[in-house]
C-alpha cells in the first residue's frame, strides 16, 4: 500500500445535522485542488479525509503543501498505509520512518485504535512497535516524556497507518460554506488579513479596490492584484472589482471641509461596496479597520462611516494589535507585497488634521453639496472586473 495524505476535519464535525453539507464542500474543495497534482481518490471516514494517489507520478509534496491551505482542515500528515496486523505495522514503521528514526536522538510510539476488533490494545501495540523500532535503530533511545520523534500508529477501519507528527492545517470552515461578502481590499497590511480571516470562516470573497489615477499608479493596482493572488491560494479564484475613485475624491476636495475628506471618502467607499454587495447577493461587507489605528478608525469615525450602509460590516481585526496583524500577514504570505511603497488612494488625499471625532451632522451637511447617488452610481458603473486566476480548476462556490 502507498503513501497517502490524512487530514483531520475541524469544526465541520461539530455541525450536527448540517455536517454533510459542510463535508461535501470540504471534499469538493480538496478534490478540485488536488487535480493540480495528479489523480487522487478522496474519501472521508471518522472525521478524517483521505487523499490517496492513483498514479505513481502524483506530486505528493506539492499536494501535501497545498492541503495545509484548505479551510476546514486542522491537521494534515503524510502517512503510509499497511495491513492491520502487528507484524506488518512494525515492518512499515521501520521502513517508512527509517530516516527520521536515524536522525532523532529519542522517540516514542503513540497508537490510536479506532478498530476495536484489532486484537491488541493501544498500549500493547505501542509497546510492541517501540521494541521493534528500538531494535532496528539502537542509536535512538525510547523516551516517553520529551521524545524528539513521535511515531504514530493508527489502526482504523480500512487499514493501519504510520506517520510522524502532523502539520498544522489552515483550520476554519470549508470554502463557500458561510455566504459571501464584499471585502474592501486596499494594498495595506490589514485588509488582506481581514479578508483571509473571513474566508477562513467559509465566506466567499468579492474583493473591491478603489484606485485614483493619476494620483495612484498602475503599480499600486498591480500590488492589489498580487495580494488577491496570494489570497486565492487559500480561497480559490477571485475577481477583484477595481473601482475608479478619482472623481469622487476630487468632488469631495472641491466641495467639502478638508478635515472631513477622509470620513466622506470612506462613506463613499461603503456605499459603493454595499451596492456591489447587493449586486452579487452578499450578506456583509468586510474591512481591515482596527480601533484607534488612525483618525478614521476612532469609535466616532467608525460610527459615522457605518451609518451610510445597512449591511453588517465585519471588522475581524478591530481588537487586534498591529504586531498580531503583521504576524498573520507574514504567515499567510501577504506582508512582503503589502509593504511595497505604492500610494493608496486614501494616503494621497489625507488631510493634515483629519477629524478624529466627526459630528455626523457636519458630515451630512457637507454631503448635501455633493450628488452622492449619482457619484456612487457612476463609480459603480465604471468598475473593472479583474480575474485573478491561480490556473487551477477550483469548483465555484
Ligand atoms: P489597510 O490599508 O490594509 O487596511 P490601513 O491601516 O491603511 O490598513 P485604512 O487606510 O485606514 O487602513 O483603511 C481602512 C479600511 O478601509 C481598510 O482596511 C480597507 O478595508 C478599506 N480601504 C482603505 N483604502 C482602500 C482602497 N483603496 N480600496 C479598498 N478598500 C480600502
Ligand atoms: Mg490602507
């Protein structure tokens, strides 16, 4: 029997009567991703998803790395399958983990036995395998407390499996299992992380970006497309809604008090985002806002911005420290692109002294000098749809 990938489902298994819907989405996501790496048979049993290569030329390393990005999987490991008898399991462990045993100074065996008809108990099998491995690799000491290598043996219904420590998966809920939302995606550090966190909860993303030619460059737009490309390696193909924002910003600058420029710009962003969200049947908007980070993210500013839309606004980073956000951005791989020095439309028009506690009446009064509806409609009608394809055949959720 060959090397396979074993993946543990996360919260999907807690879904009671809805479990099969979540599991179907998870399996569909895994299957569509694996087409990239060869022919695999994918099945699910006892909260575990099995991906078995059907050809000898399947790219197992590539497939394994990719499985760590699947939302809904908490751990994944490459494992060797063998027959369910102690001798076969010992032989397989000796062969399959030989290199790792030679490298480690100490080891222990942990056994799980979900097939209760197996004639040995878990401790008995662990002891037996420990003795066989110690005899085969005398340089590696048994250590029950702080072993360098843990050898896992699992006796399941369909076969026995040998593997070392599993890797952490992406966690969360399966792709597309929790509705869709428009994410306001700037080229900064925060909004890609916010997008990732909501995609991790199963939300299908519609990224929306505002650009201000000629104040912002073509490179700034490319940067956002690149960030979307990185996000798509987790959440599948994306279409970025690239929205021209110059006219709106110029109108605001011409007609409104300079200290309200940011707040009023944000309110336009939210209106356009809501219009886009309704168009695509989304149930929420997502932003990378973070309480107190900048003038437009005080309690008062957030309230003033929120008021112009009726869809819920998800702000998964509202209480995070910058350091935590940066750590996540590095982990998911967006950080290096986010810090590239291209201007965002917000930074181009930032007033020197923005209002940190805007009065809603002053904002509403200033907006009477603009045709908000026409400006929103015009920007919405000029949206460019940029497809970010990973080159894969993702299923459409
Ligand atoms: P980041 O830009 O990553 O969010 P930030 O600290 O620069 O971080 P702001 O510029 O204040 O945040 O923007 C707050 C939120 O507004 C962003 O998280 C994002 O959701 C949205 N936003 C800002 N600029 C844009 C833009 N050009 N296009 C789309 N959304 C934007
Ligand atoms: Mg920003």
